[in-house]
C-alpha cells in the first residue's frame, strides 16, 4: 500500500484505476486478517467462559450435595442444630450466588456467540466484496491489455 501511495505521488497525486483496485484489495486483505484475529479471540473467550461455567456448575453441585447431607444429618444437639442451620443458610446463599453467576456467564456466552455469528456474516460479506474486486481488477487488466495491443 505504501508503494502504491508513493507511486501515485510521483505521478501527480492521483491513483490510477489499477492502483485503486490494488489498494482496495490490500486494504480488504488487511481487514479480513483483522476480523479473523477478532473471531479467534472471541472463540477463545467463549471457550474460556464455557470451561468456567462447567467449573461453576460442578462447585454448585458439590455445595448442593453438602447442603443435602447437612439437612439429613440434623440429628444433633441444639448447638449442633444452630451451627448446621447457619451453615445451611450460608450454603444456600452460595447456591444463589453461584446460580446468578452462572446465569450471568451464560448470558455473556450467548452474547459472545451472537457477536461471533455477526462477525462471521460480516466476514463473508467482505469475502464476496473481495471476489467482486478481483473480478473487476481482472476486467480492468484485460481492458488495459486490449488498449495496449490496439
């Protein structure tokens, strides 16, 4: 792109049609690479959130199992019952917190997935535009050859 720009400055500041097509092609290629990298980052984050969600679900199941076992083992003295009630209450709070965190992560994952889908569609549009520009470039080259032969 820098070579094209410097060549146009040598000519007089205006880009030739061929240079315009080449410049557009290079710009499109750079954009596609950028979007490809962005999609890779989004997919990586989505994978990370899914792993984290799996871990949160496992810890939530463990807390629920502990809660159930504490409720089943309520056959202690009054002090034990009070301590176990406090523990049950704290575990219930943990369950609520984990559920809300899980819901938030699911929403984030869905939003990231929707964003990735939108970027994929946009990238497909750029590919179509790239193909169109390549065809237009080829037509311009053919016209230039026919003019040179004429």
